């Protein structure tokens, strides 16, 4: 829909930015912190670009006051960050670590000092390694109670000051890369039946955490963040339209329907039953999921790209379990599920150096779909551009990032005009950080951090990029000056 005039963004709109504990904090074994699954996984040869780790990351643990001061200078309204489970309960289900709790107390209080809204992610992929060793982590139903105990510890400690909670970050990503592609912990390949059971355990952990939060703080705002890539049918052929429907049920609605409705899509479950992969529910699970869904306040969206869907015959292309983590454009491969769909490149759209499609209109499509299907408000919890930034004479000129964010914000404003209730927009990321498998060369931040792939190289000094000052004006004008 198109309007002759825009109403702009709401007056109380939260202009923010985001990070994740493992990617920024460092201090991986300080002050009682336990070992996470990522601390272990990155030490397996060949798993990350140039064997990079988050041992030091960008040292946010020791430099958080400097980083928050930069946020305040920029005028940030909200900061989304995650809490490391291993700082709070080092072994996952034992004693609580007071020093870990105190660090996040200090961070939250520092944010509030500058009137920056803390938006807390309970789980951003870093599970205690001890739980992997005790019972294989997410594969075992016991993790549900351990997770809810951890989450409740956070709610009780910080709920008086934190009003915005994201329970899970990109559940679809950490489970698919962990149990199907083998690229994230625990590194398993094509473990389909385990994959769907793992997701059910994560869904129960999410649901029971929502219920625990609402019991303690009924007015808290809660949801989970989904990595949403809206899809286009390859062409007008009916079989490609049906392939899109299959893709959406299995790749998108399989998660968002649980968050919003408390149930799995019927067609997806019927397909999984035919393959012997359907998750096993315990008595009462369906009721718990439905009750939690009725209490959700928003759908979190991490938006980076759209995808194309084409019918894939039974003897068609499968998953290569590879991704472009080098930044050499054009090295990504077509992936698919034989008998259902495959995802060829969209020739009408440009891509990043990591072969991610650049499609600003997709962020509007996310909001429209969520508004129509679920009638929920939306929090854009991640959106940003990873690029090769260069520091020259203390400056970083990143017009490509400004252009990327500008065009996405323009589309987000149109989504607001469409009637979508968008509450917040958090860029990814605030400072440069460890980009999981991609190392430190893939930079996302408004603030350049001087560090290289080598753990001991770089000063870790912070430098404001051109995009820092651009976003400062965007915030000042509430999205009118782009």
C-alpha cells in the first residue's frame, strides 16, 4: 500500500542497536564464568574463519562504560544485549555466581543512567558446556527446567529495571546449524529427528520462561527473536508457489506459529510424521505453549535478507552444509530439500560480499506478514550490513552501510504507515564484534574496534565511523532525516 503522506515513526519509537555476550564481552574465564559450548566449539580446528575465538572478543566486559558512553553520545534510545548463562550459573544448573550477576547489574544501571532502555536477550546461543556433558544439552528434556531456572534468576534480579525481554535469539538458526548443517555446536549433520525434538525442548523453555516472567512482572514486555527471511516464489508456475508454501511452513511459520499461537503448522507436522521426524510432546505441553502464546507482547525479527523458492524434485539438490564465511563474493552454493524446495540466487537483487541478498523491502514484508498473520507488534531486533571496513587516519568511511540502513529504515517507515505496530529498530551491531564463524573481518558496527583475527593483535581502541554520526541524526529527527 502506498500513501501520499507518511505519518512517520511513533513518538516513543525505540532507536537502538544490539550485541550478543559471546561476540563482544571476552573475559571468557574471568570472575567465575564457566565454559560455554562456543568456548569449546571454536577450539575445534576448521570450525571458524582463521580459528578465531571469543576469548577476548572486543573486551566489552572491561570496557562497557566506555561503550555505553558512546551510545549516550549517539543518542541511542535502547540497547539490546544478551546475558551469558555461564556467567550466572557456570555449570548450567548449580550455584549462582554473584560476580556474574553483578556485571549485568552494573551494565543495566549504566544504561539507565543515560536513559537508554535495556532490552535483554536471555539466550543468544551460548549454553553451558557442562550441560552438554551432563545430558547433551538441548537434546534432553532436562534442559527445559534448567533453562527456566536460569531465566527466572535473571527475572528476579533485573526485572525491577528491565521491562523488555527476548527469551530466544534465532532459535531457527542455532538449531538448524547445530543439528542439520554441523556448523554450530554441537556440530551434528542431518540429525533430523533430533533437530525437531531439540526445537520442541527450546519451545517449552521459551513458553515456561514467558509464564515465569509474567507471574513475577505481569507488565513486562516479552517475545523471542526469529531470523526471518521472507520468500518469493521463483516464478508463476503453481509448483513453485506450492514450494513456497512448503518452505514457509517448515522454515518460518514452524517457529513463529509456536510463539504466537502455541502450536505447530498442521501441514508441517503431517510432513514430519511421514518422515518419522515429528517431535514427541509430553502431556500438558500443548496447553503450556498456548498459554504462553496468549501472553506474548511482540514478535522479534532479525532481518537481513529475503530468499527465492523453487520446486526441487526428489532427485534434486540437497544441503551442502557450507556457507561463505570468507567474504569472497559468489562462493555460496544453492541449498535445498529434495522433494520440496531449493533456494536459487535472486538475480534482481545485489548481495553483500558474504552473498547475503540486499532487499530493503523485505523488512516491510516481515512487518506486514506478522501484522496480518498474528496481529502482534514488531521489534526489529537486528538489521545491519557486514562489510570490510578500513581504518585510515583514525576515520572509517562507510557510505555503503549508511545507504543500506537508510533504505531499510525508509521501508520500515512505510510499514508503520501500513498499520504495523513497530516498537523498536535495533541495528546489528553497536561496536564491531566477533561474527561467529566469520571472524573479525566482517564488521557491522557504528564503532570500529581495532583488532585483527590474531587474539593478541590490535589496541581494541574505539573509533566512530561515519555511520555513527549519520544514525545520531536519524535518532534526533525520529527517522525523518535520512
